[in-house]
C-alpha cells in the first residue's frame, strides 16, 4: 500500500472521519443532530471497506489483512448502526441525550 499514497491517505481520512463525526455529533445540541453525524460516520466506515476492496484488487494488501481490516470496519458500522437505532427508539427529544451509565 506504500506504493499508492493517495489510496492510503484516503483510507486514513475516512477512518479519521468516523471518529471525528461521532465526536462532533455527540457535542452538538440534540439527539437528532447526533444521529445525523452518526449516519455520516457509518457511511465513512462503508467507505473504508470499499477502499479496502480497491487495495486488495490492486494487490496492495493480502487476503488475510483485507479480511481483518474489512471485518473491523464492518463491525464499526454495525456498532454505529446499533447506537443510531437505540437513540431513535429512546424517545428522548430534548436538547441533549446522554445515556446513563449503570
């Protein structure tokens, strides 16, 4: 992958975008905005998976590395999707939703 700096950097930017959008959405004023930014983060996780397919097809990463990274990106997307579902079903429409830790 060192041979294709553009692809490597795009994967890195999409990966950073996941956590950046989660953080930005969490610090916004409402649950609806948080969900919006979570949806963007989930899309970035899908973007990472797509770019991993390109890296694999070009021979930049082997199958085992592809499987490992693709599984991690897919799991991240599933976790974000689960949080979105939870927030939508929580019924809290106030200015800021913060889950209670037990």
